[in-house]
C-alpha cells in the first residue's frame, strides 16, 4: 500500500515505478488515479 501511495506522489525510484506500472498494467498518466475514490474514473 505504501508503494502505491508513493507512486501516486511520484516519490518512487524509476525501477519501482516501472515495476508498479507493469504489475498493475498502468500507463504513467494513471498515477494520479490509483487511490482516488472518484466515481467518474
């Protein structure tokens, strides 16, 4: 969970960012949407 929060805040090293993106099948622009609870997403 902390890795996801740090990913959202752009505070992960590049290698960890790539790992999270690959694991969750994200594109880099998705980082601000991970933990949001906005039903419009």
